[in-house]
C-alpha cells in the first residue's frame, strides 16, 4: 500500500503548528477536505468521540482517516493501559489504480485489505507487550507490522472469520480477527467507502457503524 502522510498523528490537543494554526483546527480541516463520507460508531455508543488523524497522498488528496471512541489509545507501558476501552474507526475512500495528481506516478488501488492493514497497524501502534524491554520494541513493531500486512493481504485465510455488523442499519459482512492485543475488522460500506476498525476492552460483536452527519461536532 502506498505510504501516506498523516495529519494529527503527532499533534497533541491544544498545541500550535509551525504555521501558527491550532493543531485541532488543522486536524479538522483535514477531515473537511475529504471527498468521501466519514464513518463512526452509531448512536448506541454514548461515550466520548474524537478526531484522530487523516492520511493524504503526495498530491494532498485525503485518502483515509480515523475517529476515536472511548479512551484515548496509548502504548501499553504500564498495567493501567491494559484496562483501556476504546474503538477506532477508519474510513478509506475506495478507488482503482490511478495516476497521481501531479502526474509523476501511479497510486495503488484501495481495497478492504487496505482498510484491514490500516486497522492492524493502528492497533500495533498503541500496543506494548508486557515485560518487553524498550530497546526491543522497534524490532518487535517491525516484525508485527509485516505480519499484519501479510494477514491483511489474505482476508480469506484462516486468521479471519466473518462478522456481520450494521452499517447505517443494513447488515454488512466484515472480516474479523482477534489477538492478545485486541481486535481488528474490515469491510465495505455503501457509497464507495471501506471501513476498518480496531479496539481493545470493547467487544466488536455489539458494534454498529453510521455516517457522521457533521464532522465539525467532533472538533
């Protein structure tokens, strides 16, 4: 999958960017620039929600983004982090292989596997195996990220099961897998959007997704 830049991944709430723009505003602007709808958990979830980050192509086109629900994910550096309850929903525009906006290359197609890969790598980014030395985490993360990529490329393999969840009230089949670090799922919504999600401490079996009517209410 083509590498994308991310807005919001390293911007803490209340910070100001080098351009003098509040980080929260910059993140919100990234979400507003998308040409596809954003998805989050449906109204059955009543906990806190937040904008997390958007991913853009080299030409600045928004390709995907993440909406957080529940606790804010953090690396499991202590026992308290293991008790976190969160779910993150990734929306990704469905698109075929195409020329880049600047005409200098070709952009890969985005598929359900792409959404599964983003969800899997997102879960790993906030995971720290117990008793792991800090110096070893980078090597572990590289190995696990490669494994997540291979799993995402084989959604019909034995690591995945099928889970039917509502999207805008209509049952949709999702590819689903669990690990000791949490769960990952991916599927396709109506209207040309792939949905990925990952979480820990919240069961995926009772989740439902819906289009976010006004993304500015999350800012």
